[in-house]
């Protein structure tokens, strides 16, 4: 077993090109598709007259996921028409309008953010009117109301992956995770392919005559495939974490740790594919189709939240890449506790056991 691992490591040292190419492609695609600017910040142009600007600017500028930029009405319309912004906001005294250039995934959150400010403004006005009618000092009553809001004793918020509420989207996190998990499929699969190649050229028959057990032969190849794929994912995440200041919400190590089940699931899926195909040519064709399909259906290229087709969402539930993305986004974007990660981790582990069992059974039954 150690001999097989040693030979695989030596082979990697002599020919690391596949590993380096897929790693570089993941980094390049993540950068080209959306850049590496501040995570989770979306610039939204806003127009309002001078009075509205003075009244609302301090209220909406401290948002975590949106940067509201005050511009002229003409510039706002130009940005929307040129595609430089998906959504623009026109603020009035008692209402607002959204100018939508492209149906954005952030539209609901932007509307909710601005609407909340108008609701709070109306509440404050009604409190002041009630205080005047009661003969009280309106400033003192309003100050007491604002203080009571800040001193709320309990605030409960329950979220889950299946919730119907507005969802959060961090473009940088999504791109890094999506392309990392996507290209890791190729790296892992082409390492598992060695089992098929060695069986076809008779090397396994020669090794079986040695004291080496067939179980050890499987385990050593799968351990190596796992570590090369996992190291690639860790390297890509580290490049963005240390090189581009993507902090993953301060949970960088937790993200990497919980991606282990995803890598195991892809190793198992690669075993199943290897057991089904007859030669390396068929494997090359199948893995290209499977990898791209997993990425598209699993949400690596776009958020699943914008997909409405129920059949595609059903297929996504059978896709290990979806659960890998849920782990990354759950920790880095939603800041879920580790207990919330039990579901995706459990599904990935179940897939690992299922795919591995079926794949090895088919290999042995077909005498590949």
C-alpha cells in the first residue's frame, strides 16, 4: 500500500501539469467572471432631491451588502441603460421607485431595505403626532422610542436553506466555491482513472500475485485521489484568502474542514463512472459531460435561488456539488452554526458510501 502511494507521489512530482492546469483555471475563471472586489458589496445608484438626500443618506449608507451611491437622475438612467447597474432607486418624500434594467437576484433585498426605511420614517412621524396631541414633548417621546428599539431584550431570527425569505448572495464567495468544486471534479476523476488503466494493461493482475491485497490497492489509489483533489481545493481557497483578502466571514478553516465530505463524494462518483465505462476514451467523454452537468445543475455557475424549474431543482437535490456549495455559503455568507451543516454533510457522506459500494461492485463483477 505504501509502495503504491509512493509511486503515485513520484508520478505527481514528475508530471504535475494536470493538477496545476486545473488549479490555475479555477483561479482564472473566478477572477475573470467577476473580479475580486470587496465580498458581498453591490453598488446601487440612488437619486433624490437635496432634502431627501440629507434625510435618507445616513439611514441607508451603513448596509452590509449594498453600497448606495448618490448620483444625478441622468447618470442613474445612463447606468441602467448601459448595463452598468441592474437596479436604480428614485427616492421621493413618501415613496420610492425602482428602475430595473436587468431582473436582478438582489431586487427583493433592495426593495425590502428601502421600504423598511420608509416604514420606520412613517412610524416616527406618527409617534411625534401622537405626542403633540397628548401634549407631550415630541422630541423626548421620539428619543424614548428609539432607545427602546435599541434596547430590545430578545431578537430571534431563524434561517435555513429551505426558507422562503430573501436570500443573501456573495458573488465572490459563490464564484470561488463554484469553480473550485467544479475543477476539482476533473482532478479527482483523472486520478481514479488510473485504476481502470492499470487494470486494462494487466498491472493489477501482476500486483495481485504479490502479498498486496486488492483492498489495499483500492484504498491506496482512492486515498491519493482524495488528497490531490482536497489539496487543490485548499490551495485555491488559500490563494483568494491570503492573496485577495477574501476572509470567508472569518470561518476559512471551518469551510475547508467541512469540504472533506464533498471531496469524498466526488471520489466515490468517479469510482462509479470508472466502473461503468469500458476504456479511457469513453471516460474522457463521460466525465466532461458529467462534470459540466453537475456544475450547471448544482449551481456552480449561477445561484440555484433564481432557478424555478422544479425538475431541475429535483436534479440539484441529487447533486453533490449543490451540497458542497451549501457548506461554503452556509458558513461564509449566512454564518450558520456548525449544527446547521449536518444535513449537507450527511447527504455527502451517504453519497460517498452509496457510489463507492456500487462502483466497486460493478468493477469486480465486470472483471475490469
